[in-house]
């Protein structure tokens, strides 16, 4: 795969997640997706890279930096956690259990807030990446117009 820095992918959905860098991903000479480096609140703060395919699924997730606590939030660095996002549709809810009883993301034990923050960053980056691919590279269109999004509610730090 070849990655090329691209402009034009921005968070237009809300203001808690910041996109630092964005890339077009090409395979065999054709655009296959985008990668978005996003940062936002977890228990403290974290930075992730979210890969989005043209079919509105997640190509992958990596945690590239976190200030979360060593004993709890840093468990997000475990491949068992971030690997669970691969293949999910960007149109999934990304709500964290048990805070949202019918959520579709399992919280890291004793690190629900960290999990919520990662889920929020993935949801926003996924939706914006998919919208960019649909508008510019023939990516799959969303099932319906996006009229606001629901994010996990992260409590203020104590």
C-alpha cells in the first residue's frame, strides 16, 4: 500500500475530535481508503490512526499516543482491544457497554472513559473518512443523511 498525505478531510460533525493528518491509501494504483490521525479526550487524552475502506468499513485502528493511566487506560494498547474495531461499519453506533446497556463496544475493564474516548474518535474519523471517499473516490454512500451524531458522554475530569 502507498499512503499520500491529503487535505480535504475535516471534522464537520462536532468539535471534540481534532484531525491532525490525513492520508489517501492506494493499492495496485487505485484508492482503497483513507487513514486519519485523530486526537481527543479519553481519560486524559489520546491520539489514534483510523483506517477507513471505500465500503464504509474500518480497515484498522492503532493507538499512537496516550496520557491515560498506566494501570487502566493503557490497556487500549492491547491488540485485543483495538483489533475489535477492524471490519466494523462506520455506521455502527460505537456506544460503549456498560455505560450504554445496548452498546456495541465492550469497555476495557476499569477504563470505561478511555474506551468511550477511543470509540468517539473512531466514529467521527470513520464517518468523515467514508464521506470523503464517497464524494471523491466512488466510495459507498451512507445509508441515510447524517443529521447529527450520538457520541459517548465523557464526564469531566475530577
